[in-house]
C-alpha cells in the first residue's frame, strides 16, 4: 500500500510538539513528509524541511505559499497538520479545508466559539476530515476504559474526576521564557491560559471515556503569579448530559508534579483509574471485589485496546505512539474506514465553548453556565 502524502505547518526545529507529530505520522509507514512550512522564518523553515527530506520545491516559506503550491498538484498532500500558535489555527485550518485538504489541527482548534462553529460547518460542507489532536484519547488503555464503560462493566457512571496539573511554570523568574510567556498572553493564547492549554485535554477525556458531553459547568480561575494576565490554576465542576458529576483541576504551578494527567471513573458497580505517567496500566476495582491491574498487551482486552497496542506486554508505549495512533486512524479515515474514536471538529468546538464558558463562570464567582456550543443546543 502506497504511503499517504503528508504536509506540516509549524512544528519546526526546537518546537515542543513537532517531533511528536513527525515520529507519530511516520511510525507505521503510513505517511511520508512531502511538504512543509515549518517555521515563521521562511528561510529557516525551508532549510529545515529539506534536511527532513522534503524536496526543495515543496519546502515552503509560509502556509499561504504552501496552499498555493499544493492545491493544484496532481500529487497534492493527503493530510495537512497545523501545529502553529493558537491564534493562527482557525485561518489556516479553514483555508486548507476549503481547498479540499484533510486537516489535523493542534488544540485548541480555534480562539473562539464562532470560529469553531465555522470550522464544523466548513468540514461538513466540504466533506473533508478535520481532526483535532486530543492524542491522549488514543492510548490503548484509555480505549480499554471507554470500551468497558460502553459495555456496562462498571454500571452507570456516577462521577468522573480528572486532573492535568504540573509545576513547570511555577517559577516566577521564568516569566520571560518565550516557551512559557505566550501561554499567558491573551494575544497569543486567547481568553484562557492553563485551562485552554491542558484543562481541555482532561475535559475531553472525561467526555470521551464516558461517551457523553459536558452540559454545564462552574469554574474558579486564579493567576497565582501576578505578572500573568491569564490563569495558571483552575478548578472546574461540570455535569455531563446524562447526569454524571465531574470534577477537574488543572494547574501549571503545582511544583513537584511532572505531567500530572490522570482520570478516575466511578460507576454503580466499579471504578477505574488511569494516569499518563503509567499509561500501560488501567486500575480497575469491581464493587465488593479486589483491585485489579489491567495491563496493555494482555489477553482479554477489548478490541479497541488490542488494535492500538503496538508492542508486547511489559514494554512501554509512550506519547509519540499515542500520536501515532491518531495518525493510524486518520489514515484509515482518508482511505474510507472511519474510526469511532478519532477526535473531530465537533470535539474541538465543544472544548472551545467550554473554555469561554469557564472564563465567564470564573468572572461571575463560579456561576453555573450552559457549556454547550450554540449550534448544539437545539
């Protein structure tokens, strides 16, 4: 089977997310990097793309040049990944969708709800794939947890508790570090800092495993480092449409926590816990029974977990392979076999609606507010 042609915008040399995409997209031999506009500095981006093996005539200086260069080619790219700063996601994603390209956009998909609804409409109108990189949902044991919930193995879900909290931005003296500063600058990050950066991963995960959507929420935001305009700590209470109670904490000043992404699901007949720092294990406790450790790669897993498990039991699978699982599902979708778990534009829209509603709630002393995007309320 021929490799699919892949193009990347952003994610240049030294970026945090670029290597994970390049490793993930090419891990299974499904995609080949054939075009790129990898840096806001045109010459630097062109040079780096060529070092990665991109032909000189497809190593572009910016995304507009890439769009113009690719749209009329017989061998145009099959997928474009948008891994640029948040404020550019909407413009680039919309332009490539309208030109008939499939797109994988980094989160958050857009800066506001109106833009998110526009992306959903454009994706529907063009019939092209618009995926959002909620890659943690592609860990095998997350798929196991979701399948167990769907199969009724813990009964009706009563409560979900999730955290995405780290301490890597806890040093006030690091305020001018460009890799930190933009996350708390409204011009670059939008209306929210930590919740939009990490919290929406946790919120998406709660919806994903529970197979339900956030209906309303109440938020408390804090900027614990006074120089920051946007929050570096947030607590969000939420309710899913089926009545499940949700609790979410996200922080970038929790010194001592490294990655700090975990989730607990409590149902009528059992509970489960997963942590990103031990991603190969799902801890399961049936009501009245003994706690069990379900291991990635062992026998008896649900098909979704088996399909996305790549190496034998006891061998670790990390973040780049979770990203690779997203690209596997994208390859399937491009070839006509759509996977149920692939995060899409509607997921990106729901996350952006939750961000803006959480900001409004925090400003209103934690008032409970409808968290659904307007286009999904009727």
